[in-house]
C-alpha cells in the first residue's frame, strides 16, 4: 500500500539509471555546445536539481494510472451494488474480480488487497478505509465518489441508485479526460521532437563538416552565440511544456 500518491520514492535501480543517464545526457549536451570536457563534466551534476521534477512527474503518472484503474473498480462496485451487495462485500469482490486484469503490484490491487484484509481480518469500517484511500490518492474523482457514498450511507439515501449514477458521471468524466490527455500528449511529443532538431543538426554539422562550426567554438563571440542558442532552446522547451500542460 502506497502511503502518499503525491510523493514518489525512486528504487535503487531507478536512481542509478536516472542519475547515470541524466549526467551523461546533460554532460553530452553541454559538450556539444562548448566542446569543453571540464565544463560538461561539471554541468552534468545539474541532474541533481532535476530530481524533484522527475519525482513529481512520476507521482503524477502513478496517480493517472490509479485513476484509470479506479474506473474498472467502479464498474465492479456498480455490478455488485446492482446484485444487492453492500460496500464491504463489493470491495472484497472487486479485489477478486480485478485480480484477473491487474497484477498484485498495481496500485489499485494493493489498495483493494489492503481493504480486503482489513475488512475480513480486522472488521474495519469500509467508510474509514475509503476515506483514507481518497485522502492518500490525491485524485478528485476518488474523493468525490467516497463523499457521495458516505453521504448516502449517513442519510439513508438510495445507495444503489445514487452510486450507479455517480459511477456513470465519473466514468464519463474520466473518458473525456483521457481524450484530452491523448490530444495534449501528441502535441507534447511534437514539441519535444522540434526541440531536439537543433541538437541533431549540431551533431550532424560536427560530424560531417566540423570546419563549418569551428568559429562557434572559438573566441568570445562564438561562445556567446552558443550560450544564447542553448538558453533559447531550453526556454522554448519549458514554454512548450507549460503551454501543453493540462491539469486534470
């Protein structure tokens, strides 16, 4: 069970790959622009500053995966409610049903396994388990579902009808969000591809016509031009990421 989906802790293997690959990438880009082993070696340590951004990105990806898997959980719960089962029974049944779709290491399966164990062995309240799950998930859709369930349970409302209606609304919302993500991910890929083109052209020029770019690596004017190009490329990439980012 993941304690907080807003935080991401890298594994040892992932940490080695991130720092090793990031160092080589940063050092390689700096060497491409300056042809200085010392400067590229020092700038490679810039990858340390990128760790919080990488962890935030990985946490966001994990929350999106959880949200997608939660939709399948809603389908299972809705079917259980239609069959007349209560929430504790529906959660236990969902853990068994989704095990055929997801492995035990998936976020939704870890959560359902925890709930199933607490319900069957410790006889814990389903409301407390769901509230804890919603608070840790950081997903608005999960929080909305839990709130609707708790309100219906406390007020004696038609649980089956209200939950089924909530499931229908949330699944429609999730489908729309996935379509938006598909559109924005395509634009992000195109933007990143465009951002890599100057690097590719610089590599080609260094390999095929090194004499053509020698003035860029000699003297102060050339250094200033390359610094401006590197800064403009980074600024353009950051602007593209900001424009194409959709917080859903």
